[in-house]
C-alpha cells in the first residue's frame, strides 16, 4: 500500500501535482478500494496568496505538516521586496520604523506571536520559535528582537529605498487616511507615491492549511497599517483576532483595519460560528456584520475581510468592501483566486 501510494504521489508530483492527496488507495486481497480521505489544501488572503500557497503546497504535496506549509508560505511575501505590506520592504510606522506583527497556530492549540518586532525578515519563524521554545505565547518589541537574535535570526535593515521614499512623501501631510484594497494589483504595481489619497497602505497575509492527516494550522504576518503610531499593534498577531484555529472545527484569519477585528475577536468568532454549523462564508459574513453593527459610520470607510476553512476543507470569505480576494491551492488547482463577497 505504501509503495503504491508513494508511486501515485511521485507520479502526480512530476505531473504538476495533479491528483495528489484527495484519494487514498488500499489493497484488500486483489481488490483495490478507493476511499475518500482529507484533501490537503492551503488558502491565503489576497492575490499575493497565490505565490505563498505555491510554496506551502510543496510541503503539503509531500505529505508534510500543515504547520510547516504555513511557515514556508509566509516566507514568500515576507521576503518579497515588492510587497510593501508584509515583511521586508514593508511600509514603516509614523516615525520611519518597520515594525512587524506575526502569529502562528497549530493543530494542538499551540500558538506563538511576535508583536512590533524590528529588523527580522521572517517574523513568522520567530513566532513559531516562541511557540515551540518558550512557555509564552507573545513576545513584543525589543524582547522579541532579543529572542530572535538569541535564536540565530539575522538583524537586517527592512526599510527599502522605495518604502522610505513613500514615508517621506507621506510626512509632507502626515495624514492618516485609508486607501482600501491596496492589495489589488493596480495599486501594488504603481509606486506608493502615486497612490490615491494619502498612501495609507495595509494588508496582511493570513494563511490556513489542512494537511493529509486532516490537521489544520494557520499563520498571519504583516507590517500592519503603514504610518501607524510607533508601537501600534494590529489584529494580526493576536490569537483569536487575526487568526484562530481549532482542529475540531476549522480556522479563520482576517485582514483590514485591525482595531475593528480586535474589538470583535473576529477570527475566534468565525471559528465558533462554524462550530455552530455556519458555512465558512456565512461565518465570515456574520463577523463582518458585527463590526458594521457596532461601528456603522467607521465601517463605511474601512475594509475588513475574513477568510475561513472548515474541517471538511470547505472555504469562504466575506469583507466589508468589494475588492477582497483569496487564493486557493489544492491538488487540482494551484493558482485559483476567488473574489470574496462583500457587504457594500
Ligand atoms: N490587519 C492589519 C493590521 O491592522 C492590516 C491589514 O491586514 O490590512 O495591522
């Protein structure tokens, strides 16, 4: 059986991952029985989730753990100099510091997070180290940096010329006002200085994965809201707000104006609604409605989107504003971009 499965895997892998993972074969006497098995899948927020998913899929397709897939996926936008909302090249805070937030959560309910960490390119990996090597869940600021350095991470300058130029341009007015859906290609391909409004850029990658064992993990990594107050923490590294996973039920993650997500403990809410039987999209919609109900005037002008997956691998998303999308990668499709539905 093992050999047969291995053969199917490697054949499928060399054929571009078609039909890996969604079927298990077993031999009973001479008869081959085909049985349904959990299908590995990885989903991520925004169009930059496509490249991230691809990296995570390499792990899942080999039968690897969802947690490893999450970390590998997160490395892609974190290292992408052109992505100004995550990791290296991220837009700085009001005072010119690139401060990063990230968290990770596994199938056992273990979790780790770093808040406002500076000079470390892969905060997702520091978050994982916090989870695995300390009795704590969160490390912030200087303490997070110290821990990262002690664990072999390199201190690097993350402020690129482009992001510094954008910040200097912003300083001319220093007005904190949003550009929604900055994630859309037409915005990200233009230089930040040319953005409409006042270059108030944000967007997080939230990633959820299910591996061949049916285990769920999640991760979230971001440079947060551009030009935020120094020390501001968003929803992204807060377990329950920016990310939540319950291996019995599913996982959820969020993107957008983090303050509104924190107020509603958004991702936890989405998972709990799925526990009550809500489909992923309906659970995301309900979480969005809570935000709108509490702050209708604020909600009109901001974006918040939730993305969720349940134990069966069904996924869905819902956002306040149009323009939210998420990327899906499984055995059949590696680059699928699905528009999330929206309230407005
Ligand atoms: N949620 C992130 C934050 O508030 C930003 C984003 O996803 O757009 O920091």
